[in-house]
C-alpha cells in the first residue's frame, strides 16, 4: 500500500481494510485511492473470501473532506469523485461487510451502503447531514438509502440531515446486525457467515421504492415540512427532488441527477455560508492565548443564586448534564415559584416525548433548593442569576467570596454589567467570569463567556470546556457594555424603532426581517423578551447615552403605558391567552401621534431599507467590537448571532453576510444612512479601512490570527 491512510490486514480468510485518517477518517485525498487499492489486493488474493471495512479511532467515516470542497468549486476536481470507488465496491465479486462505530455520516454512510452488508456497534450513528452544509449527498446516498430504508425514512434523513442511532438503522434495514463487544471480531464472524452467499448490490434493490401513489404523499409532506422548518433553504428541497428521482429513474440516471443537484448546491451562497458556520462552530472553541493543554478545574457540583426565569433555566442546564445543583433564593415563595417553573418545563418535555418521566425525575432530583448559603463551601462553581442591578450583584459576590472555598469559580449571568466591577467585590477576581446564558437558558444553545481583566486562563479553559458538556456553544468575549450580542442588538433594535417612528408599519418591519431569515422580527422579539428589560437598563444607564444622539422613544412610551409585551398581554402587538400575536391598531395610532409630536413626518419605507438599516446596524457595531478586541474573530460574532439571536445560518452570520455583500457596498450604504439619519450611523473605522482596501472581515481575522 503506498499510503498509510488505508491498511489491509488478514484475519484468516477475512480481509480487514482499516481507514486511518484522523481525526474523523474524512474521505480526503488518498483515502478513496487507498480503499480502491486494498479492494484490488483483496480480490486478487484467492485466500481471502470476504472483507471487513472499518475505521480507526473513535469513528467510522465522517464523510467527504469538507476542507477539499474548494477543489470542486475552484474547478480542480469535477465532483465528489467517490462514485467510481463506490461502484467498484458494489461490483466486487466477493462480499464486503462495513463495520460501523461512532459516526457514519455523509460519504461515510454512502461508502457503507455501497458495500454488501453493514454491521454496527450499538452506540453507532448513521446519517446524511449534507443539508446542514447547504448541499445534498453527492455519492449515491439519495439513490441507495431509499433502496435500503424505504422512501419515507430516506427522504427524512436526507432532507433534515439528522443522524439516527444503531437500533433505528437496524430497524430500517440500513444495517444488518448490531455487534456487542469487539466490533472487528464480530464483523469478521459475520463475514464468515455470509462469505459463500452472493454479494447483494444495493443499487439492484427496488422492493422498498414504493408506488407512485404512496410516494406522492410522502414527497408532498416532506416539501411542506422543509418549507416550514428549513425556511428559505434550497438544499432540503433539492435532497427531496433527488430521493424522488430514485423512485422514478433507473439507478445510474438517478445518480447523475443527484450529482447535478449536488454541484448546483455546492456552488451556492447558502452552502458557502453553512460551511463557514460548520468550521466556525469549531473555531470559536480555540482561544489563541489559552492553549489546548491549559489546566481545567473540576466542576462536578454547582450552585445557582436566583431561581427566576434565568436561574431556574440555568439550574436545569446543569441538571440535564448530570451535575448536582444547589438552587438558592431569598424566600420560600420565590423558591417555590422557581421550582414550579422548572417542574413545568420538565413536564412539557415529557408531554412532548422528548424526555421520559423517569429521566425528568432524575434531573429534578439533582436540583436541591435552599434558602441559605450552607453547602456553598462544597461546590466548585457558582452562577449568580439575580436581578440585573450592580449593587445587588456586588453584595452577592461579596457573600460568595466569604462562603465559597478558594478555587471555586464565581460566574455571573449578567447580560450587560461589568464583570470587572462585579469582581471588585471579591478578593479573587481571577476566579470571576461572566457566563451569559440566553433565555430560555435550558433551550438556547449560546453561552457568552465573558473574560474579565483578571480572569485566569484556567477559569476560561474550564468554562469553554464546560459549555460543550452543557450542550452549549461557548464563545469567549471581552468585558464591554452588553458584551458582544446585546451590544450589537442595540443598534439593530434601535433602527427597528426608528423605522416605525418614521412611518413603517410595525408588522412590515418584522415581516421584512423574517423574510430575510431571522427567526423572529425585532419588535416581536422585544415583546417576547419583555420591553421593560431594556427600559430599566436605559433608565439605569441613561447617563451613559451620548448627548445629542437621536434616541428612539417608541418602546419607552409603550412601557410607560405598561405595555411590556407578551408578559402583559400587550406590547408592540396584543396577545391572546396562548401568547398569539395580533396587530394592534391602537399602537399604530399612538405611534403616528408620538411621531407627529416629535416632528417626524411619516414616509413609505421599503423592505430593503428596513433590512439594510437593521442588519447593517449589527454589522457596523460588530466592526467596532472587532477592532476594539471584544471579539476574537468575526466568526465568533457570527456564531453568537446564529445561536443567540436567530440569525439565519444559511446567511452565515452578520459579518459573513457583509463580506458576501461586499464591505465597500455596506460602507457606502452606511455612509448614506449617516448623511440621512445622523451621527448614530458613524461608520466604524475598521469597516471604512477594509472597504477602502477591498478587504473582508475574514481577511482582517486571518491577518490578526497570523499576528497573534
Ligand atoms: N471534513 C473535514 N474535517 C472534518 C469533517 C469533515 N467531514 N468532520 C469533522 N472535521 C474536523 C473538524 O473540523 C475538527 O477539526 C475535527 O475534524 C474534529 O471534529 C460525498 C459531500 C463527525 C460528529 O457533515 O458532524 O460527505 O477543529 O470537533 O465533536 O455526499 O465532526 O479539530 O481542526 O466536530 O467529535 C458530511 C461533519 C460531509 C459530518 C465528530 N459529513 N462532522 O464530532 O469532533 S459532506 C458531515 C461532524 C459529504 C458526500 C458529501 C462531526 C463528527 P478541528 P469535531 P466531534
């Protein structure tokens, strides 16, 4: 064998072909060639009666090498290039058994389906996650999977991209046997059993391809679901078309159709954005000055101070990860309310079948309510989630400094306040950090980890690693007002209010951003979070607002009328008992009255202007944050907006989106707004500089990375 990516060994009359391309055995350059050569040797060797194909390390094969997609989009390579290898495997005269452990994803599952039999360890997972990269399977997955698992399961797996576990893979006929214990031994034993049998080719199977009548219904429902759940995304619909082709075209023709749609998707903006997100999710975990080998502190027990909406949700996050939690409140009624909320959330998950009653009971048992700081001396981390006021937080941290043992991490869930000032209330600033969860904390995946001036590298490394264990995407940010997410959200929501003050209908502002792909419009988001939250912060920090700068009045006036949003049944919209929103003409009338009083003449405003002002408000502030160093990379900002603020992943995040539009165009548009609307649209110096140099935020990121 000329490369060590694929090793061939013998277990008696069984060949063992081992793919060894760490970390995830991606089918990068040299791997398909190595497999083809091994198969050639296997076929030539008359002693060998069957073969087992498996992966070294923690997983079978995670698919094609995503890093090599550039070779296709730059024209160096025509397609996935896997088709020929898979035909070679399928047409092999001697049977090949694929043995799956860990993940068989994308090209990995396609490889397995092209062999004659598949066995798996009980913990294995299989899937076609390509749509999450904005593409579709490109090596026969949409043609072979329906032949093995049936049309309905295949269309679900290819259009939604979620993996299934080994038991389901067995049930749907994707794998032929589950192997407990040593996988290689079990697979070799299976291979001996089938060695004399004919090698069944998946391509030749049609018994599970259903009838046109049955399939019509399946595809109609799948398209409806894709349009609803994967709004505006092209790949899921392309995947459905390709699986449909498997039911209407001969195998080879179906593969050609799949390849055509695969290439079409791969060259799309959506795919570029989603691949940026894939690597971005992994890059945010890398902190240049906190190396991988930095010591992490144990976190096997925690305490949460405050059982309100956030505190209760945070306690659930730790309990869901199997970590016992002390949950403290100031009085019994508040504690009871907090626990009742937690129980309600678990009951809801059980009612939705997301959790068994037993599992919910186990998690609830890990949450120990208390009214005292007793027991705090034993925990390894405390998360403070009390009311958003500096004095109160400093009191709590002073108390924690007194009762907690040295080495306990003291974290604050503050969403706006200075971590350094909170830390100044303790004698251990190096153990103080911000862990900003997003509401509902037990659902939202983002965790903004706020680094204080004195926060130690060990504490940072511990929280970054812990975020993964908690099922969160942890992003490290600097300690400025509102950190990264909320600081950028200010200009975004400011513009939304200004647009209404200038005459845009409330529902038109929300619809424009919803059509752009945001999970929810900015005004409806305000109603969900509670308009009073921002109102109180503005009142607390009014003295910080720059003089002479135009400030929106809309939400302050709504709050003065007690319209805090969903929680009071009325905000920008009015809400029924199920929190369903309806447009409230009374608010539109109030807005016209207030705008007239403010001397703001109404005008017609296009959806394009609405989107540009809100999104470029994000980008401009993001550029400031980047140049001031409160975010390590533009990618970090993108990941924050995807996981914390419902920014559409297929647009890559606000900074990626701006790069794709072209920073010169974004800069010009912001200058236009600056001239038209005033100083609050002052372009960020970094944006001006990059636009002038025809550069991108990604360029700035790599240059800064290279300099670090
Ligand atoms: N290609 C290149 N690099 C990959 C990769 C891949 N397919 N999968 C992972 N990596 C890198 C990743 O960037 C990270 O790098 C390291 O491996 C560890 O990954 C023809 C066209 C398998 C569940 O979409 O879902 O096949 O940061 O941190 O948490 O039809 O990786 O260390 O430098 O995620 O244990 C379809 C993608 C491809 C699966 C493991 N396959 N991978 O999770 O480790 S398209 C996928 C994953 C395709 C065919 C089409 C996960 C994992 P670094 P990690 P993990």
